[in-house]
C-alpha cells in the first residue's frame, strides 16, 4: 500500500511541475503582450518536451524536415499524440 502512495505523490509532483510550466509560459505571453508563445521542441520526445507535447491545454504545431530521422520522429510524436485523443 505504501508503494501506491509514493507513486501517487510522485504523480502529484509531476502534475504540479506541468502546471508551473504552463503558468510560466502564460505569464511570459502576458508580459510580452502576445497572444501565444511558440516553443521549439527540436529534440522531440524528451523529458523536457513531453509535458508540453501532451498538455491538453496547449495547441501543438509540428514542423519537420524531409530527413528520414525527422520524419520517423514526427510519426512517433503523432502516434503518441493520437493515442491520447478521445475516440
């Protein structure tokens, strides 16, 4: 039972970090007087990029090149995003 509580606490911390990150970008947009912030997540699915990619409050725009590695990475991101969409 204790292990489940530890996982739950870890999830709470992760959710708090996501909220702080979202709020930081929201405050940045307000401070700059803009209606959006464009973030370059060039590395794709990384520990830092994933919270932004999978945050349902954010709009995502994917841009890629035609290299095999870029197209494969973009396909992976699209499949991952599609798996969290409602049917």
